[in-house]
């Protein structure tokens, strides 16, 4: 049996400083994947450095970038059996990460697989907590039949490092146009068609962010908004709020054990995130100027924008 071809897509914008950390472990993988750095026309030298390091490149206009359709263009550019979507701030911990990640797809036990994320070494506790909560140390396989057990977590996936069978993506016409959440909505569509998703705890990347309260508000506004736009797709999967309550409880317990003086900020952050989420869910029919004001995806709302 011929080994499947594998392509890795890094979605980048002003990412030159990340490339020395994210590319080598993928380029040196024993699987020898094709590596594509897709760039939204940044002028910081990302494309030139990627080419020097041995990656293929694809440049698209910034104003035409879309989290879904731009990734779709990249996967069609590569035409490999398996496509891995990554962001440049996700650093594989070793050369074998990719091997672990795609193994469930090669074995035929899943059509999607995503990696375990741990925080970067310098990350603070508010970056550590979501990684611990969402990315446990044991692997699992989930199907749509597990929705009563896992609720909305059933379709959890992160394109910071996730692998897909391309023939499965073809069944749903690939990644569609989205504001954010192309990974989640693609997973929902595939699981509803009988496919399975693998969480691969042995495939580890370092990935975390430090957000201001305003950035947290805008991120969660976008989440609430796209949830309101996709109610039918997400029906029967339970409530985001239920998982949010479990996360809040987990956060409080960890802060109480390790940094109790940060509990007030943790509560404030949670209120801000929830306000953004609820406002987003209520804003489906609000004017574009209002959504643009609250959204963290400014390029999405450009007049006469065409997705690529």
C-alpha cells in the first residue's frame, strides 16, 4: 500500500519571527511532507524567509483573506491525501509530532485529528488554564454519537494544528466561508456524516496567547456571532454556556491553589468574555458597522470583499 501524501499549510501574516521556530520540525519530519506557507501579503519578509528555509509559498491579498476559503484554496493547491492546517505560532515540540498527528487518519480510525496544545514557556497562568482544560493528557476518538457525553466539546478542534483527510473534506465541499471557526464547523459537518475526530495527546505543539480584555471581548463576540449564524448546524450539541461554567469552576480551583490573588481578575475576564459572547449571539441582524466595531476580524467586514 502506498503511503498517503501529506501537505502542511501554515496560514501567516507578519510571521517572519515565528518561522525559525515552527518550520524546522515540520520540514525535518520523517514523513517528508510538502510544506506551504500561505501569506496574506505581509511585507515583513515572511515569504522570502519561508522560501529560503525550503517551504513552498502562496500569497493572497490581505483584504481577500477568509479563515475558511483561504484554507480551502491552500488545500486545493497542495492536492495531497492528507492536509494539516497550522498557524505559525504553534511550535511542534519535536520532529515526530506530525507522525503522531496523522496516524489515526492513516489507520482509518478518524478523518480529522488535532494536536495537544501546551502553553509557551513564558506563558502566564491565564494562558495555561485553557490549555489544561481543553487539551488533556490522554487521547480520545469522538463521533457524533458521543454528543450526549461530550456536548459541544464533541466538535472541538483547533486549526492551530489539525489534520484532515482530503477525500472527507471533498464530501462537504471543503472549508466554507466563515468569520471564524472553520475548524469547528468543518468538524460538525464531517461528524454528522459519520466521520470521527481524534484528539492525539502524543502530538504536542506549544501554542498560547496573551490577550487584553478588549481582545477577549472581541474574540468572544465573534464566537457568539458565528454560533448564531450556524444554529441549525450546532443543534443537539448542547450549550456553550454549560462548558463555560465547567471551565470557570476549573479556573477558580486552579487559581485558589496557585495564585489566589488573581481570582478577581479571573472573574473580571470571565465576565468580559461572556458579555462579548452574548452580545455576539444577539447581533446577527445588527448593522455591519456595529459588527465591525465589536469584531476582532476587521478584514472580514471590508466593503465589496471577495473571499479567496
